[in-house]
C-alpha cells in the first residue's frame, strides 16, 4: 500500500443516503452539503468519483457540480474509507484488498448489507483485481508509511467485535501479507467519543489519533484540556511513539497537533474533534476545520509538513456528528504505470 502522499489517480467517495446515521431530512441535507464541500475541495487537485444510491444522482449532481464523476450502486452508509477497497500496487499494476466489513464491529445502529459489497464494486469500476481477506478491518483502522510500517489500534483489529479469537501475531501476518508491510506499531485504543455510549463510532480507528506525514514522521492528536478524558491517553500515545522505530529502524519524529478548544458538543458529550483526520491528495491537504481558534494553528503545522501542497480547510463538524471526518469519507486510488496522478 503506497503512502497517502504518493500520487493518486483519483479519489473515491460515497454519497449520504437515508439511514440511521442521517436520521432526518435536515441532518441528511446538512451531511450531503458537507460531503459535497469535501468532494469539491479534493476535486481542485484530482479527479473524484462519487458512488451514489440508485436514483440519487440528480440531487447529488446539483450539490457537487458538473466535474465530479457519479456512479450508482446500492449503499447503506457513506464512509468510503471504511467500506471501499484498500488499493495496493507493485509499482506497475494495481490491485484492491477487500477486507471483511461488519458495520464497525456489528454495532446496533449500523447496517452493512450493501456496504460489505462496495469494495468489490469499486475495484470493478477501477478495473483492478481483488484480493479478499478474512480479516474484519476498515481503511480507517490502518495507516502506512509506504516503507514497511503500519499503525494499528488494539481495540480495532484485536477487538472481539471484529476478530474474535485472532491473536496479535495472526492479525499482523494478515496485515503484512495484504499491505506489504513488515512492522506494526500498536496504540492501545482510540479517542473516547469513538466508543459507546458517545454516539456513532468505530471502536478506535487509528486515523483520528495518529497518522504518517512522511517517512519517520507521525502527526499525533493531543488534548490540552486536562478535564477531557483523552488528555492522559493522548499524552501517553506521544510518549510511547517517541520510543518506537519504523520498519527501517528510524526513531519517529512525533509532531503533536492539539485538539480544538471546544471539548463538548451541543448535546454536552465529549468531542473527538481532531485535525489528524485529514486527507492528502495531489498537490493538496484537505484539513478538518471546526470554526475554532486552533484551526489556523493546525493548518500551519500541515503547511510545514507539506510545503509543496496547498492546505485547504473544510468545516468538518457535520461530518464528525455522523461519526467520522474528512479522511473517513475519502479513499485514494494510487497512480501506477507512469500515470502522472490525476490532472
């Protein structure tokens, strides 16, 4: 699996439709507008294909504009990072990994009759072969540096909701076989609001906690407010990561990215607002914004990390209300065979 900053051929997304996550027309309309904002931001840098539910293309086109490709397939939800394929390559040929998807650990609010088939549908549309995996996993549960290292969280791949009976060794063997990695670095868990009873969550995805930003470089979420339950765990994550090395033996440079100042949502629940859930595309970084004083501070961090890319802030509060962020709704298709990577 190439790193996210490698050239892309395009980005895949999925359009929100009526379901439990978007429980009324107002929420659904707001979500569609938020997804469209992200799609248009990414489209500035590379082609975007949006998978939409049957009969929803006209409404999607009205919000997305004319230059985003639309394809209709049955969908349950709209988190393409998790339901779509993980693309891998040998440098000249592309293939897709189809993980088992079970609604983020068979959570009671989730449905996945159609979403479990989307990875293969996208692979077919991309005209690439599919490699099935017996591991229950999602794209938001992994992050790679393209040089042999993968970041994971224990409550995802090792959780009984996904892979009961799997040992750490068996999970690592399967991950390495599918991604071409050789070293796994495990964090113990995700952010507090990513678990019941705080709302829609993934039970600990890594892509809201820590992510690679280059070989040997990790951006890590920190929570400066000592009253927030993520304050201590995030500090321990940073301390732990600074003791680790990547697959090439390099100690990690850990770049701390503080959470927004807002620590509770409108319903009084702890937030998991995080700038780590960004998306790196051709020539750009699409970064979550929260109407917060720390938005620009985070943007400055990413401008330093990606000096040759434009950092674009997109309001992600509506997306987070549904249980994810910008990274969660995008999935990159790497460029191969001399493809220059989009437009």
